[in-house]
């Protein structure tokens, strides 16, 4: 999970992540920076619950 305002996980980095974690999924939260949990807590909760169920 990444925030759209953060450059911590860039598109160019994603192929390398998939090499290490082939089942990884990437979700971008619009309007959030690096601290998705603090900036969009409700959206983060919904995404995590959806992933776990």
C-alpha cells in the first residue's frame, strides 16, 4: 500500500518487489502521503479488512 503523494514506492521499483514477493499486490491510496494510516485511516481499514477476508 502506498499513498499517491509519496515517492517511497515508485512504479519503477514494483518489478523488483514482484521478483522477491511474486504474490504481492499494490494499492495506491489517493490523496495520502507516506503515512497512509494517519492520513486516511478509514480507507486503510477498509482495504486491510478486504484483504484479510
